[in-house]
């Protein structure tokens, strides 16, 4: 093929640009809208096949989950589920990820619930020494959502164990294990040099009012919970039951991930020394950092030591656990601390 002169190339490019430029200009706004302007929640570009794959046509209404649960169990339903488990390493993400994705669900969830249910996962703990007592509590915004979670996860396994959930009521035997007066921000100022007036092995037979006697805020919530109507099924969908808000405040859901329980901290380490050790961490109280350190238990005879440290954010709490968990305490000649044989054990009080 003979080579075209240079002027012919320029004329050919001009013709191509003139012809295709008109077509491109009409497509640019459409492409720009798809790439930048469309919200992810818009369904305008979904096809009928997409709707079929999402399985919406086979899903049952959300409110029918309450009746389905009642046909399987005799116990009254609520927005509170309990999971008995001796494994202390089940996290809230495990509970969230075990909930099926939309196309695998049996119940239709609309609006923001389509991405998954939002709920609180709380470890059952002894309120006096914060030790794990072998159970988890799941707190949902309303009873209907708890029923959906129960039905959707009935046959699931979590860490090799069957997820056998049970509905429980916010009664004294459960409330004792869901919260603790030690989690209060001003607990050190309230107690002073005293300890909680209840032995850790007497929690089961001690009235809940005595356990939370030093926390007036939690006592008011306990009183409100006693006067709530037990039937909460009238609140469904994405609506939030007032019971959920009360339980969230009671269990200190907003600060638990900023609290670290430290076991085997050496005897003789004072609050000022611990504050100096944590110079690159932000504690909860900036004005009085030592008030963020609570001595729960110090027993040289039993070689038992428990300390609660309140951090300013989740990042510092997680960083502390990562840096100190499993480490042996480094003895220094300039300090009077008496290191324990066991290494430090640190955990987030979730």
C-alpha cells in the first residue's frame, strides 16, 4: 500500500475526530453520571436478573419472624439473645459475619437493614472482678430483628460450636452479668480507698441493688427496666425500642472497647508509676490520668492482680493489648515492684 502524504494524514484525523466527537459528547454525561453521580442506594441500573439473584421474591416479611420463632420455642421473645459458650475469644465481628448475606436470607430486610443487622455483643462478666462467665449477650434494636437473627442463624456454627441462642428477658440474673459499677467513669472518686462491698463469689445471691449501690445512674436504669411492658413485639422494622437505649446505657456500650483489663500486674506498681509507663498513651481523663486506673484486686497471697485501665480511644486500648499481652514484666532495680511469675494478660472489656 503506497504511503499517504503528510497532509492526507491530518485530513483523515480531522474527519475521524469530527465524526466520532459528536458521538462521544453525547455519551460523556451518561458515563459521568454512572461513575460519579449515582448513589449506591439507587436501583435505576438494576436488571430483572439482578432482582432474581437477590432472592427478594422468595423472602418472607420481616415481622413474620416473630410468629416463626413462637412456633419453634415456648419461651417469650425479646430483643435480648444469650449464647452459652466457654470460649472467651468469640468477637462481635464473628457474630456479625455469621449473619447471611441478602440473597441467602429467608426474610426481607429493607432500607439500611439490607446491609445487615446492627446489634451489640456483650460478654457476660462477673460485675465485681470482670471475669468472663461463659456466655454472650446480643442486644438488638427491637424484638423483630432479634427474631430474624435467631431464625437466620439456627443451623450455623461459630468456631466449631453450634450457635444455640436463647431468648432471655432483662431480668436481674442477666443484668448482673451484663454490666458492672467498675465501668463507671467516676468509680475511683466514688469508692475512694474502699472496694465494692460484695464478694465476687456471692454475686448470684446478692440483690442487684447492692451490687450497683455505688452507681446511682445504673440504679435508675434498673428501676426503669422493672416497669417496662414485657411485650415489645409492637415495635418492628427499623424502629428502635426504648428498651435498647436503656440497655445500651446500662452496659456502657459506648466505652467498653476503650477499657482494658490487665491481669498479673506486679504488686508495688503505683498509679503514678503506671501513668509514667503509659506516657505515649492517652488515658480517659486528661486532667487526672490516675483516675483512669482502677485497682480491682490485689492479693499477694493468692498471687492475683487485676487492674482496669480506661483509655481515651479504641486505638490506644487496642495498641496497649497488642504491646503488652503475654509479655513478662521487666524488672527494674529503681522500682519496688514484685513481678508475678505469670505474664501480663490483657483483654478489651467488650
